[in-house]
């Protein structure tokens, strides 16, 4: 199919074609998923989750590892593996294959949110409250915070601020008060909470 003009990623962006909706259900027309708005070698040392973490185990299928884009990707993957090993988040097995620690992605996400939250506290004087799965969240949807792997939305309530994964639903509520419950991957509000309960 054809992409809408507003769906065409910028040059140097890393994308992949996926055939399922974010909920996991199949869809007739494949879509492009944006993995990173800009790929740079320096990202390999980022203390947080990265799009390239999906590739450190198996590499990039269908590319030539010693030429052009394949060579660049191989270099980034090797640099990221080295960083993960240094931080005890991954290791090379005896057979030479690389594997992530079981809790690596969760730990990287926790570090990223803690660092972003500390920066917001210093900048605004608000108290950052980490959001655990199942926790209720109520407040005004404020600004977007960009990261190499995605985006967060800041939600303020009084003198407290919480960071939750960005979603189109929340973006449409910018400047308004919302109430929801933190799900596995996103904040569930309104009818989303009902659907989540039915699917369990």
C-alpha cells in the first residue's frame, strides 16, 4: 500500500514493517513502525532502552554485514553489545552467541525514567513519582519528552509529576485532565481499561 505524506519517516530514521496492530491483532495492511528518528553510533552508549536492543541477539537478517548499511548496523550492534556487557545487562555465551539478561529491558527503562524524572525535578521543582504497572494515574497531560527509543508524556497533579509512555490517545488529551491505570505498555484510560480487562 501507499504511505500518507505525514507517515513518511525522515531520512536517517530506522523503521521496520509490521503486520500486526499495537494490540497484537493482525491487520490487512502492513504499517511502518518507527524504531529511531535518527541512528548514530553514539546511541550505542545510551543508558536506556534502544531500538537496537531488538537486534543485539540475532543481528539484522537480510543485510550484508561488511558493506554499506549492513556494515554500519554491524558496528552499532557490536558497540551496543560491548556497552551492555560492561553494565552487566548482557553476555556472550560459550558458543559465542550474545544474550540479554532476563531483566535488561526493564532495568534500562527504569534507569531512563529515573534519570528523566530527576532532571524534571531539578528543572521544575516538582516531585517525580515513578509509575508501576497497575498504578492509578490522574492529572493534566503536559509536555512530550523525546528519547532515542520513543516518547513519554508528563502528567502533573499538584506538585507531583509522572512520566508515562506516549500514545495518540493521550496526545489528544494534551492540556486536559485524565484518569487511568498503568498497563503493561501504556496508560489505559476510559474504554481502554474495559477492553484490557475483557482481554485478560
